[in-house]
C-alpha cells in the first residue's frame, strides 16, 4: 500500500483495519508496577465511562491489573456518520451488528476496558464497522 497525499486526505480506497493496543497496555501496566508511572496518572477515567462500565459494560473474568480488586468491564462506543457527536454506547453484540449493517457510512467502534473500583481504563481496540 502506498502512502501518498491522497491517503493522508482519506481518499485511499484501502480497507480500514483493526488497531490493537495490547502492547501499549502491557507497557503501561509494567511502568506502573515498577513505579515509573504513578497509579493516579492511569486511574483517571471519566465519570461517564465508569457509569457506562457499571451499567451497560460487559463484565470480564479478568481482574484489574492495577488494583487487583475488581473485574474489568468492557465498554464499546461507536462514532461515525449518522450518529451524534458524542457517539453511541453499545451494550451488546446485537446492537453492534445492527449498526454495522446500516448503510449510513463509515463508523468506528472503540473498545475500552475499565475498572469501576480504581477507575483504570485503557483503549483495547479500534474496529471499523
């Protein structure tokens, strides 16, 4: 795939791919554990994200890597054409499939993990739908 001026302008016909942030997550957790980054710098999730995690997030079996007291919750937000500027919080796979099927234009899902106890959060994946 070439990387010309048209690609920078978004005129590329190349398919969009999934962006995975697991390596950045692992690095950040390691930096907190060795004391290079203070816990208060990473446990600063917006109250609205924590509310969504508690009420509509999907609880995982994974324990929070920072506080190790609570299970992580997965929250997915979708942004794009035909949605409000604040996006849409998707609570289940059925809603995500419905958004993907609609022909309203390019949309992107942001999958975030959050800990309701210590307010740790991290962007896991960006998925074109």
